[in-house]
């Protein structure tokens, strides 16, 4: 089991626990000295995800992303995440190029749609996959392990995308690839109007298979010191098996699966 968190969580840990409980759980299995850096990284990712969620129009999302790009490139600002992020970058705790890749990937969310399966895969490799790479680098992963972490992170991203179709539809958004939708006689507007329609099920299953391909690309043991960066994929694998079923909250089985993988009993 990971070391128990202190009764007084840091502000960053509290933010991640509230907004990204999956990654909060997996970060607890990181070496204690690196844990706060992971919370900072995951808090930064949450801010990037919010850029489009809270923007009333795409251009405002791009402005928010540019604000974060300037922080990563050296502009120091007073903000609960930007302040510590600047300090971590100055200290070399986080890799600037990793964070810029994540920002660039998020720009796809400001587009009217994701045009193709290839673009969708690239988007997930840069966002959820890029986050896993950045986490692995914090934990000291070797280059060959980083490649596998990108695939595992992208697999978790696929599962998250498929689980979030109804939530995105309520925002008037759809991030599923247009060419895959078109092959099944659907459009992004049809998904937004009826995200639970039976006709969407074959699309979700086809895209879940893409997630399994990412999992296969990341298969293998990850060094114990780096393992926390790979653990979201454990939850992604379980979610991919449940695509098409009613969305349920995390349960004991999910937590036990993460624990087993963290202990090296099961692989991601």
C-alpha cells in the first residue's frame, strides 16, 4: 500500500483529489519525494482541460491555453497552479517540452470537430499520453519506458473520452472522430443531440478497440520507481471492458486492481 497521505493535504493534492480522483489515487503510489511534483503536473493538466470547458467560445479557450504556454515559456504569474509550476520549471523538476506538447494537444479541443481517427489518436497521444510521459520523466523513467507510458496514457485517455460522451454532449461538444462516425451513418451533431442513442454503440466499441491497441503497445513491466505513472491505464483497461454499460462510480474492484498493479502482482 502507498504511504498514507497526511491529514493536511497540500493545496495541489486537494485540487487533484477533487477534480482528478483517478490520478490522485495513482499518485499515492509514487515515491514520497516525487509525489508533490505529480500533484502539480496533474493540477496543470486539469487547468488545460478546463480551458475549453469553461470557455463560451473556442477562441477564449485558445487564449487560456496561450496564457499557460507563456507560463511554461517563462512568464511568472501569481496563481495557485502557475506559481508552483514556474518554480518547478526553474528548478528543472518538470520538462518544459513535455508541458508544451500537452498544451499543443489541447488546441484540438478548440476546433469544431476531430476530423479523423488518425487525428484523434494523435490528440490522445499528446494529451493523456503526454501527461503520462511527463509523469514518467518526473519519476526518472528511461526513454524506452517513456514510449510505453505514452501508449498507456493514451489508452486511459481513450476510455475517458468514451465515458465522457454524454457529459460533452451536454456542453454541445463531441470529440469523437468524424470519419468513424460517418462510417456508421452518424455526425457530431447527431451525437450531441442523442449521446445515448443505440446507433452510437458500434462507434464506441470500435474506438474502445483503439484503446486496447494502445494498451498492447504499452504492454510490459514498468520499473517500480516509475510505476505510478502507468497506473491510470489499469483503470482505463477496466473502463474499456465496460463501454456500453451504465456509467458507474469507482468501486472497490477498481482500487484493488490499482493496488495489485502497483505491487507488481498484475501488469498494466
